[in-house]
C-alpha cells in the first residue's frame, strides 16, 4: 500500500519552485503570505540572535488578532475544539489517568489543556509557554470552562531548562505543535533537561513537522525535521524515542514521537 503522507514528506517548502506552484494553486493566499513574510523579516531583525524573543513577538502579534489562529493557524472555534479533542482523546486512549502529573510545554491558550485540566486531579496540570499574551488567553479559557478549582499552574518561561521544576515529577509531558516552530537548539535544550523532571516509567510526547527530504524552515516560524535527527538527539541525552504510528492515522499534518527513559513495554 502506498504511503498516504508520501507527498507531504517529500515536499521542501523552502524551495522557490514549491512556492511558485503553491501560489498558482492558491492565489488568494499570496497576499497574506507576503504580509506574513514582511512581518517575519521585521521581527527577525528586531530580535536577532534570540529565537524565543522573536517567536514571543510573533505570538503577541498573532494573539492580538485571534487567539484561536495564534495556536492553530486558522481563526475557527470548531477547529480549535477539534484539535484539542484529538490531543485529549489520544492521551486518554494511551492511559492518561486523573492521578497523572502532567506538564504541557507550549500550552498556548489551553486548546487541549482545558480538557486535561478537567480530567486530572486538582494541581496535576502544569502548563508553560514563552508567550505571556497567550497565557493571559489561557487564564480566560480556565474561566470559560469553570476550572478554577482544578488549580492549574500556568507559567511563562524564557527557555526550556525546566530548572524551576522538581526531579522525577511528571508522569506525562506533552508538547503539541511546539517543536514544529522550534530550531534544533531549542529542542536540544528541552531534551537535555526533560529527563530530569520525567518520572520513572513516564513519557514525553511531542509532535513535529516531518520531512524525508532535506531539513528546512519556512520563514522563522516553521521547521521540518527528519525523524532520525530527533531520535538521535534524544539518544544523545540518554533517552529513547519512538514514532507513534497510531498518531499518523489521525487527520493531523504532523508526526509524533514518544520519549522515555527506557523502552516502554506498551510500545513492544
Ligand atoms: C501552535 S501553538 C500550540 C499550542 C498548544 N500546544 C496547542 O496545541 O494548542 C505553539 C505554542 O508553543 C509556544 N512555544 C513556542 N516555542 C516555545 C518554547 N521554546 N517554549 C515554550 N513554549 C513555546 C507558543 O508560544 C505557542 O503558544
């Protein structure tokens, strides 16, 4: 059977040829893309040398326009709900229990987080994000769903050293559509430190934009990695990473890796 993702995985979106073909197929997207590209150039110049500062500025600008679009690319409530549901159903399907202690890296405005908060015992959800603007929206989501008594933690961060969090604490760590916006040094920093806060037997799931051609980026915002690069990075930090094949079957354009201290039985 042919791989339904073959064309997506073989596309190099940074190539001029791809951009021209894409523009011819989607002429209405040309002007918004040019607008985004000029904002990108300005923000990259302004925050030269710091991807986090640059991306925080992207999030501030996107959040001011639409919090739903800031975390998902399209200003649609239905899509916001559906992608959150997909993340939630997946983890519950993989055994997420109310007693789990969860860290969500890049929690955004709690698209999936509000469902995790509802499911988990009070105080068991910890969301971190580089963007104060989106965390203010996250607080509004807590209010909208009446989750105050679940006492979620919502914390802005400047890096992914996780130095303020305790050893061996989190049984589930989750990052959805975060490394798809991260250069390799940010992922490296996360993988260098995540093992310390991950409980024995726990796991860290993250999605990434996968390519099977050359690794590349589009503007400063979207990064495409080969799976082997990320698996090797996890190994460098003493962790084991596996592609989650059941995630590939879901209607989401990214792939998912599960990282743990050792190979997890459930994956055998
Ligand atoms: C596309 S949104 C996804 C948000 C959420 N995970 C979801 O699925 O709705 C990416 C989020 O990751 C955050 N982010 C990006 N880079 C980050 C980093 N290095 N550390 C923490 N958060 C980051 C952004 O501010 C943004 O809120």
